[in-house]
């Protein structure tokens, strides 16, 4: 006969054994299901969620490495050399010799037939251009066209079936999105840096390069000399910009030409070898209370800025489209084609959209009086 305490202990052990058996069965079924899912993913040719999770857990891959694997083969190094004249030493018996300057930048293949996008300043005045690929090939390049106004150039190499990048849509880029730069900074090939999009629509005048006519993307992904012309990519591996500019002395400030702009320029360079840039010939600044006060003080009553918003015309170039239309210094442009304008960059965008020989309807304030003018943009003179 089993004592009362013995019966209770026996029942408890039986319950534990039963639960253990049930737990064991559950675990066995879980692992069997996991193995089946992994095998299904492998045999179907795709990656299962478990495989991806396991790879990320051991640090072998992430979205950056996936982007690099997708795009890196299409990123190239642009090597240039240019002759800048003869050097002569009057105390030497040697004949004058040519001085050759070499430089390098980055680029990326946009067409399998060998068209490569890069910066205009990378190939500026180059006598010889060669392109180094990551498979070790070095091919001679020909500059199809370079546009210093947007800093975009296209180089052609003789090759077929080259790896290419995927061009994205820079109009959809938002502040805070991932940004991945690939290039050859300081000659260090296949360098990858990561950051975010710090800002969009950074107009050239605002970042200290007023000779360009681009609304840049700003990123904190490290961009150094040699990165110029390389791609800026999003988390999917699509190119959203062309790395082009850094500000000396600043940290974490890099800029890229939006790919939609670069693609438009590249298409025209490939087709005609040059890019048309409409202009109207004014210097302008967004009107603020401070600007208004300074303008009225500077003119000493010769003109009076009465408007509170718009674009203040500071100067009008002689014989320019704006001068022929009757625009004057001190005019405040408030609307163009019915659209309110409050930033100088907006005016430039509308001029670009109108194109050479297009028409712009300007609504201006002149000393408190409304003035309507029609301006027809012309091709930007090469000297400018």
C-alpha cells in the first residue's frame, strides 16, 4: 500500500512527464516545420525569411551589402590627364618640357553599350580619358559632351554588355532616407559610405557654388575628392543622385545632382553634344523684411520697395531678355505664369521649364504699382 505522500508525488511526476512529452512533441513539430520551410525556399530558388534572418544574425549581409552587390560592378574610375603648357628653366640646358597634370574621379555605366555618367569637372579640358573597371579592364574613353552649368558629362567607351545601374526617381527622395555612396575617394577604389538624405532642393547659390544651376540633394554620407561623378543610391539600390560637391572645412556635408536632372542633361549631351540653358539675365534675391529695409536704405529714395513678398530684382544685364522685356532693378516679381514665387530657385526652375524661346508672364510690383511683363528666355551665353 502506497502512503498518501507517495501517491501525491507519483501523480505529480506523472503530470510532469505528460507535459514534457507534450512539450517535446510541440518542439519536434516546430523544428520539423522550420526545416520544411527552409527546404521549400531553397528548392523554389528564393530566400526564406528564416534564411535572411539567419544571414543578418551572423552579420554576413544587410541592405547595404545587397545594394553594393547590385550596383558596384557598374561603378568605374575615370582617369584623366591634361597638358597645361611648357615649363622652362633658363639655367638648364634641357629643352622646354610639357607639364602633364593627372586626375581621377568616379562614374557609373548607364547603358550596356558603354555610356558612362560622371561630372563635367572630372573630364574638364582632358586630353586623355581612360576608364578602369572593377574586373581589371582599362578602356579608352571619349567625352560625348560636358555641361559645366550642371556639372554633368557623358563618357563613351567601346564595349558591349556592360553591367549597368538602375536609375531611380529623385523627385520621390525624402529627407531622412538612406543614402549610399560608391566611388574612388583619394584613389581608393570601390569605397562605400553610408548616411541619410540630409536635405533636398539645396540651391547652388545657397551652398556657395553660384555658377551651377542645380537644386542639389544633401547627404551626410562621406564624399571626398575622387567621389565626384559616382552614384548616390537609395536602400533599394536605385541611383538617386550623382555625387559632386563638398564644402571645404565642413563635416558631414556632401551634395549630389538629382538623377532626374542628370538624366535629362545626359540625354541631350548624347544626342547633340551640348546642353541648352535658358536665361533671362537678372540677379535676384528672395524678399524678406531685412532685404526690403536694406534695399530702401541703399537706394536713398530713388526707388521704393513696397511689397512684402516675392523676388527682388537686384540687377538686369544689358541687352538681356529681361532688359528687352522692360524689367528693372527694384522690381519685385510676385508671380510667374500665375504661380506665386518666394525663392530665387523657383524662378530658375520656371525659366528652365519654359525653355529657350518660351514665354514667361511676370506679375511684378514696381514702387507700389502692378506691372505685367512678358519675358522670352534665350540661350545662356557661353561666357556666363
